[in-house]
C-alpha cells in the first residue's frame, strides 16, 4: 500500500499530506483462487491490472488517509467479488400470443406504443 499527494479539495494541505492510496495486490497472492478464477479476474479487471499481474485500485476521494484506505480496500473487495460472479445466460422466450396478433395487425408506423 502506497500513499501519494492527493490533488483536489485538500486546501492548504494539498502539497503536504499524502492522502491518496495506491493498493498493490498480486493476483497470485490471493489465497483460495483456482486457475479458472484467476483467469476470470484477469479478464474482468484488465483495466486495473498491470503487466506484473497486480491489481492497482486507487482511492483519493476523502481528505484523510484512513478513509481513503478503507475506501480502497472495500472497492478492491467489491471488484473481486463482482469479477468472480458467474452471470447466467439469458433464456430466449417465445413471443406471447397477444404480441404475435399485434404484430400481424399493426405496422410499426401505426403502433401506439412507439415512442420515437
């Protein structure tokens, strides 16, 4: 975990206090991940993973190091959880009988449900 100067709303302390948080977490150091989950993490989090295979989330919204550290850790946890979720594929459904009848009777230009 590294700290840097925070640009922004810090006022007089903007060039004196290191409040921005840079987290560094190698994917290989995360315990309990299978190879498949590591690949999924690399695919989903490619925007915040560098060439060294490390995740680099930042936090600089708050004025204190403590709050920025807390935000960065929770953001990292949320991103890892969301990346490891397996999304279900959408099941295609058949059109209902009413929608088939409407399509047969009304053309697109006459459709009252059309909003554009």
